[in-house]
C-alpha cells in the first residue's frame, strides 16, 4: 500500500521513522516508532528491516495496543547481524515494518476466569509488557529469568507483587537461580493459564516442569525466540 503525499512523492506505508532509542542497559534498548496507524493484538510480533538492508528479523511488540508509539525491546546479540545495526539507528532513520503476525497472546476464553502466569527469559518479557499494559486489572504473575539484576527491564512498570525476578548470576533478584528452579518451588491452581516466551531451552524445561505439575499443552501458550 502507498500513501500519496504530493502527486510526485509517494512513501510506502510500511516505512516508519525512528522516533527514539531508549537505552535500558549497555546492550538493551527500546526502539520507538509512530504507532497511530498500526493495529495489533497484545502478544503479536512484527517483522522489521532497515531501509537499504535486505535482512529482516521478528520482534514482539512491547507497547500497549492503544499506545501512542509502536515500541520493541531489543537485546543487541554479540556477533549478531541485525540487532547491532538496530542499536546504531538514529532518530529520523527509516525502518520497514510488516505485520502484525502471530497468535501468541492472552487466552481470551479464560481471560477473566483464570490466573495468567507469564514466564519470560530475557527480552521474552516484551509481549507480557504489552499484555499487562493493554489489560488493566488482569490477574497475572510474571516470572522473569535473567542473568543479572540490571536486566529487569522496566520492572517498575509491573505491580510489584505480581513480578518475580530470578537472577542466575547475581543475588539481586527476588529469587537467586534460574527461573526453572523457581518454577519447581511454585504451586498453581487448576484455573491457571501459562504463557512462555524466550529461548527454547527455557521453554522446553519449563514445559516439562509444568507437565510434572499436571498441566498439559492445552493450558500452555508458547512463543520461541531462538
Ligand atoms: C517471534 C519472535 C519474536 C522475537 N522478539 C524479540 C524481541 O522482542 N526482542 C529481541 O531482542 N529479540 C526478539 N527475537 C529475536 C530476533 O528476531 C533476532 O533473532 C535477534 O535480534 C538476533 O538477531 P541478529 O541478526 O542480531 O542475530 P543473528 O545474526 O541472526 O544470530 C542469531 C543468534 O542470536 C541469538 N539470539 C537471538 N535472539 C536473542 C535474544 N533476544 N537474546 C539473546 N540471544 C539471542 C541466538 O543464539 C541466535 O542463534 C524474536 C524472535 C522471534 C522468532
């Protein structure tokens, strides 16, 4: 689709100007784009490319459905092709956005009857930020696994009693150790929906722990990053 600006100037509707890059840690940042013309359901992701570059990558949407800006939370992967380029974008640079894609999101059937347990490793917290900000009053518990406490990205955005930080490499979290070790210590009611997002090792290990606790695939929603 194209938008007519003047008879002789057309810009592709999938191109967005970078509004801001907000640094959270040395290697993690939030990229903000204008959001008003982008409709999505919290939990979905976009495909992103940089103008003039042939590669694209997928990113969960971090911002709320009604947010003013369209935001993603990105970790610069050491030796990665795309994420270091994103980190070096400047305000005003153009990126190309496709989507939204995916069905990962709140289980609407059980939205009001179930407790929602969000389990994230690293930047896998992004879709849960979008869901929490889009659904005020939601009954949720967010379990966030990171290496260091500094990776508790914007933890003050969540209700303190609903957010548990698990740190595997320092003692600054609410729980010292991997999130899977924390998960083993927890008991969950029958009416619980689980949502797992992040790296595949964490997801497979967590699914196994939940299976041992009596929950099957029907109660578990999954988004694998890598
Ligand atoms: C549906 C979906 C949603 C995603 N959402 C996000 C998101 O919200 N934020 C985000 O930062 N990434 C997200 N990713 C990962 C993202 O698409 C890229 O893979 C990532 O930015 C690395 O790209 P790269 O070109 O720099 O690395 P590449 O050169 O493609 O190297 C890929 C390697 O980087 C590692 N890697 C990939 N992603 C991560 C990560 N997040 N943290 C640590 N190591 C990683 C893996 O070992 C992988 O093998 C998502 C992936 C999918 C499939």
